[in-house]
C-alpha cells in the first residue's frame, strides 16, 4: 500500500467514525461539509427522508461573483453564512454538524462559525 492509498483509507475511516457518531440517536437534520482543492460545499440533509433541505457552495450563483478565490477561508465563511441564511429562511435552526472526516480547523471551522453566526445551533 502506498502513501496516498493509506492517507485515503485513513480519511474514509475518520469519515465513517464521525458520521456514525453524528447519526446515532439523532433527530436533527445533518449539516455536512465537503471540500475539494478548488471549492467548498455544505448542505443540510434530512436523513429520515434522504433529501437535501438546503445547500450552499463556492460555486453558487450568489457567491461566485463575490469571491476572489473559491477555496480559501474567506470562501468558507461566505458559504457558511449563505447556508445559515437559507436554513433560517426555511425555519431550520438546529442541526447536527458532520465535519465529514476533516479536522475541525481552518476552512471547516470558519464555515461552522459563520453558520452559527447566521443563526444555526449545533
């Protein structure tokens, strides 16, 4: 097994462990985060029905023109704020945060803090 395969396997294991802990006995919708090298995405999912309730990303029409760079911490803050505004508009205030195996710092923390500032509780 090479280094990249080991790194990917470790991320998948963290992702499963975090996801299992978030879903266990939870009735709240789940706010999940995905980040690629170019963009950051966030969505609120109702696990009971398997539907996405609200989504925001650095590719969205409302954010695409405002951002200088779509993969930095400022973009993550903008995505978190947009997601929080959309969720509060749809009367979603309490969610469970699924960091999707990523460490809780940098972009993930910035997105979470911006979503909290916009009115989400987790």
